[in-house]
C-alpha cells in the first residue's frame, strides 16, 4: 500500500510553527501527528492546570496547522482507540498511514529521548531526530563551552551568550559597562506598592472542554482548576509578553526576590509556561525586553536582570541537564533520604511561609523563583528530603515544569544534590532570610527571632542543624566559611539544644 510522505510527530512542549520537525514539510504528502496520551499526564501526578495547559495548547496548535492547509492527525485523550502512550500512538499512526519516514524534534526529557532512540528499530522505518533549535544555545555549543572547565559557572556562560547573541551589547562591551546589575535587585516589596495584575485568559470553549475532561480523568491529582488563565495560543502568549513588558518589566529587577502575602506574581513575567511549550521563543522575549530599554521604557538593571534569567539561567540549566544526564538525576551529594512531608501536598502545617507557597501552588500551579528556592526548596534542603521525592514534587506541581529545566533547578540549585555542579554553595538560609524578603512571618505561629523553644522558627534550628550535620563536607567550601565560623563560636549547649529540637521536629514530620 502506498502511504504518506513523512509522519511528523509534535510533542506537547513543541508547539512552535518554526519547529525543526516541521521544516521542509510537504503539505500534500506529509501528516503531522499530535497525541494526547495518559502516560504523559500520569508519569508524575501533574497539576490539573498543567495538563489543561498542554492539552488545550495542543488542540489550538493542531487547529492552526489545519487552517494553514496542513494535514493533521490529532489523537484526543478520550478517543476510544487511544493506546495511552506516545510510542503506542506513533505505532498506530504508522500502521494506519504507512509513512515513508518519521520526523521528530528531540524531546525535553531524558526518558523520552531514550524511548525515541528505540523507535527506528521498533517501527522498522527511518526515524529522523532533529535538534531543537528554538534555544539560544545549541547543546553542541554548550558541550564545547563546558569542555575542560573545572567549574561551569552561569555568570561566565551568560557573558559568552551576551557576546554571541549581541543582546545588551555596545560593541564588544556590555551595555552600561557592566555584565550584571544584580546588586541593585534585592529589595523587599515596600508597603503601599501594589504590583499590576498580570493579563490572564478566561477559558475559551476548547479550554473548558479540556478542563471537564481533566477533572474527570485525574480527580486525584493535587491542584485546583479554578482560575485557570494561562495563555494557550501564540496570540495570547504574545499579548502576555506585551502586558509584561509594558506594565511589570520596569520594576522586575527591584523586587525580583521579594515575597508578599496576597501578591503571588509581583512583577514577574509568568512567561515560563509559554516559553516552555513553545508559544514564545526565548530570542523574541529577550529582544522585546531589550527594545523596551532602548526605547527608554524600562531601566537597564531591570532589563538586564530579566534577560539574564532567559539568556543565562534558562539556557545554562538546559546545558547542564543534557551534559550530565542520566547520572545527574541519581546524585545525592548530601545523602538526603527523608520522605516528603504531607504538607507539600496540602496537609496542615504551622509554618505560615510554607502554607502560603503550597496553597498558592495548589491554586495557581505557579510560584516565583524565590518562593521555589528559598521556601519549599530551602526546607527540603535543610530537612534532608530525598532528591527523588522532592524532584517528583516540583515536576508535578508547576505548570512550567519539564524535566530539562526542573531537575537542575531542584537538584542542583535548591537541594545541592549535585554537590556543586551548578551552585557554588548550598542555598541554605535561616528564617531571617524569609523574614527580610517577605511578610509571611507576620502572624505565623512561630517566632522568627527564636532558634530554640516552643515557638522557635523551624527554619532557624533546621539551618544550624544542617550546618552542623554537614560540617565536614562544607568545610572544603570557602563560601561556607562564615556560617561554619559562627557555628564554632556558638555556645555548645545552645547548638545541642537546637539540634535536639531539629531531631524532634524532623521525627514528627508526616
Ligand atoms: P520570571 O521571574 O519572570 O523570569 C523570566 C523567565 O526567566 C522565566 O519565565 C523563565 O523562563 C526564565 N527563568 C528564570 N529563572 C530561571 C531558572 N532558574 N531556570 C530556568 N529558567 C529561568 N522554571 C521552569 O521554567 N520550569 C520548572 O520546572 C522550574 N522549576 C524550578 C524549581 C526550583 C526548585 C527552582 C528554584 C526554580 C525552578 N524554575 C523552573 C525556575 C524559575 O523559578 C521559573 O522559571 C520562574 O519562577 C517562572 O516564573 P516566571 O515566568 O514568572 O519567571
Ligand atoms: Fe516561615 Fe519561620 Fe517566618 Fe513562620 S516564622 S513564616 S516558619 S520563616
């Protein structure tokens, strides 16, 4: 039987018109396959908003391709013939369409890359896996940059990327004469400053249909569907970008690290979901921010801080992930082995900061960077939560979570399980940090100033217990010299009391 030309498989995070798997597409002979499959919705219990985001965006993307005259085979989650897995749907399409070859773009997760590598043999026809060229840094360039370096520090990678892309450059020099304006970017939110609300998108008919499906199919997944407002089309994502550039970018730098009750999004962009599923490209987002600075609309420290997140951090964590997988996921430098406490899934806790961030995560499938790093991440680090458990949590609960970006951030930056491949020291902090950067401590059952006693803030005794527990390992790190010196100077009876309270607290976690 003579079949079609190429079968082009598009994954749920590959919704970009310029995707490499769609280059040289023949609209007459080729078919584009998109498959909504249960296995991808369930391999961790993804937040319902994340599943709705991806499936709705896939449906819109299919409709947009079809409107351009492209032949699309879109398999719905509730299609009775659906096999439930990507490999199964690809094999079924191959059986029914007899393509000459299959074309895909490399995926964002190691487990899928492994699966893809076996498709050619399993299907008995050519499977071409193309590089994902939507990123600003190719994996080949990252490997070359990393080769021979003892340490892979983001800051040096970022400078190289500024030079390569010309973003925020004036000739050979960085705009404003400095590469990094971070020192100006560490302010708490002052009283009376109300951040503008980000643009949200009320569910359209497609989204509403998917919401009903997801509510019925995944009722046991942690997270609320109410208030879903993520962009699910390119047009919406572009509107969200413009809204950010216009209203929040000018203040982005100043309050990047701030946390405030009732102000979940502050001046953040909320663009990670659109970037990660391909509705926006990193280059156009950085270019829009740079244009706002050049037009005098946003100050350089804000724009540099924002561009650094995308051109620097986002590209860097992707490079780290693919450079070190699969070994990376197995690292456990601090020997952490405690089960994840129930309050991460919404069980009651007396700690107001954790309660607020987990509640927000349940309601929005979103928390900004400092909430992820310094509240839920810091607790997991200090308490010694097993890397596998905390990684699975981050991968499940955030709408923007895809393993290439989630794993290095969690494993490397938050819990130091990689032993310093990413971060030059553990991001461990006592309650004082949370107190300085947020208003969570006001009204908390604990006293942020106390490190022992019935009302002591757990972040305090856990912090000193962490430093004491890992004293020998941390001694080799010059950046940990100060806390180690402070610990050495402390009254041994006080250290013993804090450690005993930490042990009782950790034993009580369920
Ligand atoms: P903004 O603060 O507006 O930043 C702008 C953009 O920069 C983001 O949209 C994002 O694309 C990029 N960015 C910023 N910081 C990082 C970073 N550290 N790594 C990669 N990109 C970055 N980001 C994800 O996209 N997916 C994840 O699964 C994810 N998991 C994380 C887990 C932990 C423990 C930590 C500490 C961070 C994680 N991050 C993750 C990074 C960061 O928290 C989110 O990108 C950011 O909060 C998304 O919100 P935003 O779009 O409002 O970001
Ligand atoms: Fe969190 Fe401690 Fe502040 Fe309570 S007192 S909100 S536990 S940092």
